[in-house]
């Protein structure tokens, strides 16, 4: 690449597209999918798995080093730079030996500070661009810490990839997006581009457009989408991969909204924001009143030797509030998180009263 990855992404019209197979499988398929992507003309950077950190040891764990010559040659023939996932210093050394333009650190590696530090140390003194996926668990500080380790090693060409967070048997997503965490990351690391990986969030192709559109509406810089010449034959993650042609259809279906507002629109938006500010003030005043009552409840329980946590009462209250939320067309997940936070603060206040 003739420029830094960060500059390239920021100077490319959204979305900056990173595409390629979940895993390198055969030489023929490698050349085929990259040739297809080149023909479609909408991919800036190739992605391909060489080493795959699989959950179970009997799963396909990547073709290994022998796939890198295929990837390197196909990328060169089609004049596209390529990126590879690395999980340790040995991976870094091998990937760079075969000319990888960009490295990325996967979610299962980001979660391990020892592994991230090893990669950072192996890259010290280089200017290699590195993309860092969020850790598998929803921990903002762990994600930020990975950037800090690389920055302390002198690396500055860094990009964030949001691929969702692991939960047990979610009804919709393979990895729940938990959008507030990447939004918070952008607030902490303002100059780092943010790429969405809808393939790993969705886990299935019918949700890719929905997740991609949400990322664009949140002003993400780009998308990383897994592509395969024939997803039905894929050796890993077949349900979330699409063809190069389907990628073009998805990109064409996106509605790309501007983050630059005309003066009239700004004035209208400013009116709405003032209304929100007023409502927030009312909400805070109500919360103060509620917490004051919680403290009175704490005093009553102390005087009458009653335990703070009343499980049956909390369950009844929670059920009634969630039913009310449904009737008011409010998200159950949102209201549950709000109620849990209020309940925790109420308990904290009551504990404080009990200890006086």
C-alpha cells in the first residue's frame, strides 16, 4: 500500500470494504473468490483466514502456512492488498514473510493480554497496519488495552473491527452487537477508524444487510464481509458467507446517509435536542425521588430487621414493569437493563442505610 491504512480508510467513500473467505481452503477457490471480488470492483482490502482459532479441536483450524502462497499470488495477480489474522509472534513472522499488507488480531486473541503483548513486541520497530477485533466478551477496557499495547510498541496505523460479543444461545445473533461498546470506543479513541464485521455478528446471511445498514447509520467507516465462491461448500462458517455478486447486491442496497447537516436541518435537530435535555432533567429528578424512597425503605427494613433483597417482590415488580413496557412499545431488553440498574442502585442505597 502506498499510504497508511488509517488514511486510506478515511479518504475512501463509505463503506470501505474488506472481503474474502472465512478460511483459505484450496488454491483454486482462493484464486476464484479473489478474481470474483476484483471483477465486482468494490473491495479495497482482502481478508482470509490462514490459522483459525476454533472452539472444538475436531473443527477445521485453517490450512496453515501452505495457503499463504496461494493468497499472496492471487492478491498480486488482482492488484489487491491482503490481510491475515495472527494470534502469536510466529504467525506474525510467517504472514509478513509472505507479504501480508495488513494483520488483524481476532476476538479470541484480543481477550488475552499476554497474546496481544507478544504480537505487539514482535511488531516493535515496524509500521505494519493492524486491525483489532473486539474481545469476545463485552469489555471496553480490554479492547482499549489492546490498542494501548500496540501503541506503546510504536504502532500507529491501527483500526478497530466490531464483530459482536459472545453470549449463550442468542435468539437472533451469533454474536450480539451491543452497539454501545464500539460507540464508547470511538469516544475514547477518536482518530481510529471503525469497521463493522456483520458476518460474525449475524452468523447468517439473511441478517447481513440489516446489520450493515445499522453500522452505516452509526457512521462506521466500513464493513468486513466474508465471501466465498460457493458458500455451500465452505469448510467453515458456511451460513454467514456470501458470493462476490451477493456482496455487490448488499452494498448497492445500503442507504448511505450524510453526517453533514444543512443549517435548516440543524435548527430542527437542535429543537429536538432541547426537548430531550428537558426530559432528561425531569427523568433525573424522578430518579432522585425514587432513590430517596429507597433509602426510606432501607431505614424501615433496618428498624424491623428485614433483609434488603426480597426476591419475590422484585420478581413481581419486574414482571409488571416489563408487561407495561410491552404495552408502551418499549424494548424488553432496554427496559430490563434500566430496571436492573435502578434495582442495583436501590440495593446499594439500602445497604448504605443499613450500615449506618
